[in-house]
């Protein structure tokens, strides 16, 4: 399950990761995120840990650089949604 906040942010900002929209409603967004096994995490440290665990070389990246990655969506609450593109 994804928070409503995460679904809304993904719908609004999906073009940062994809060339064309992949979802047009909250339901489609939820289905898409489930299909690509997106994760919602609580902090930038958890984002770093997740990306490192997936094999991304994030050791030399600053927190800001990680936040600016196309697959990382910062949520208004301070949490993050990570979507593998």
C-alpha cells in the first residue's frame, strides 16, 4: 500500500522519470507502483541504503544529489518514494 501523498506526488511528477505518463488516476498510480515494486521510505538515509542495496553506486553522492535522482520522489511530509524506471 502506498500513502495518498505518495500517489498524488507520483501522478504530479511522473514525467521526471518517464517520457510519457504511465498513470492518470490514483488507482492507476497504485497499480503501476505495485507492478514496479516501488518503495516508500522515511528518510534520505533509507533512500541511500535502498539504492545501495539495489547495486547503485551512491557512495560518493551527497544527500542532495540522491534527492535529485529521477527515481526519487520527495514527499511533502519529508518521506520519499523510490520508483525503479
